[in-house]
């Protein structure tokens, strides 16, 4: 088991955000967290990456307690893409992605291999024309791709992505999700919070539906059925099939 989370509980003051949350992630799996705003998705991701410290529970990565790992070791093993990058410094796109190599160096002096990895990522993300631009000059969608590139540069075993397609148009949403899916071929696992149920259904091996900080349902994409969606989101949906794929669309609020 690549990642195991057991009994995670987290509160802000007296307000419970997560209550007894479990998850398991195998090598090369994509797990999506879905649920309405405020259901605890971002908080759970931040706990796993040790940005936040849960009051209770255990988080194990390859059998090692995440809460006892050094920050450098966490950065080697977990690549994190936040929903929004609050502090955007005037560094170039190339140098920003190169920061993802820092956990693999003893001092801040990138080697030829590091530069090659960054160049390959930039090409993969199709942002060669942005490589020398300052990140604070980019659009929100462009910055999001750069943050994903920085996480990929870490060559981490687990990617944690909080709304990785936010601020992206349809074309770039698809490109990013396909890119995340392609990392499975390298044995990389991923946990992502995502709002689009159809994309979650298409690109996930497993899903967890959160409601009020608790797991409502967990399993393969078949858990995205009418009943569960109604109970979690308070919305009536229809599910149709087209070319072998099921598509979810909302009908009315309950």
C-alpha cells in the first residue's frame, strides 16, 4: 500500500472539519475526493501533506509515519499542487518549475539532469512560449499549469492536487487530466480534489464522497449514482450513456 490514512480528525477551534476519515492508495492509482464546498477536501489534502496537523489519526507513506518525516523527505515523496498560489514571485516559469528539483539536491546548484527534466516538463505541458516569462505576469490558468509542472519536477511517488483544473478552459482541463493519468504508467499515484463529477468518473480509479467532513461513500466510479449524488449534493441528476460512457447532468435542486 503506497499511502494509508486512518481515522483522521481535524478541527478549527471547536468546529469539526474532518471526522474519522480513512483512505488507501495503491501504486499507480488515482483517487478523487468529491463533495460540496466545505466538505473537507482541501483540509484532508493539507493534512496528508502535513501543512495542517490533524488532532487524531495516522498517515503512513510506504510504511513510514508522515508526521515523523522531515520536510525534505516529504517533498521527495509528495508533490503538492494547491488550489491557488497566493504568493507568486517574479521568477521565470523555468526557474519556478526548477524549484521542484530542490529536494533532490544537497545544495542549490542544479545539475544538467535537473535542467533536462524541467525542459521535458515544459515541453509536455506545451508551455515552451512561457518558459522565460515571469510567473506573476501569467493568467490564472497558466500559473496553474506551472504549479503542476513544479510538482512533476519533484518526481514524487504521490501527487496531491487541489482542484488541478481550476481556472483552465476545457482544452487545458483535458490536457492536465490526461497528463495526471499518464503518470500512472510511471507508478505515480495521485489524490485530487475535483468538482467536475464527469471528469472524476472518467479519470479516477477510486473516489471518496465527503459530506460535512465525513465519508459518505467510497469505492470505484460506480458510487457516482443518482442516490449518492442527491444525498451528498442535494441535487437531482440524470445519468445517460453515450458511446459507452456515462454522463451526469443536474436536473434540479432538492
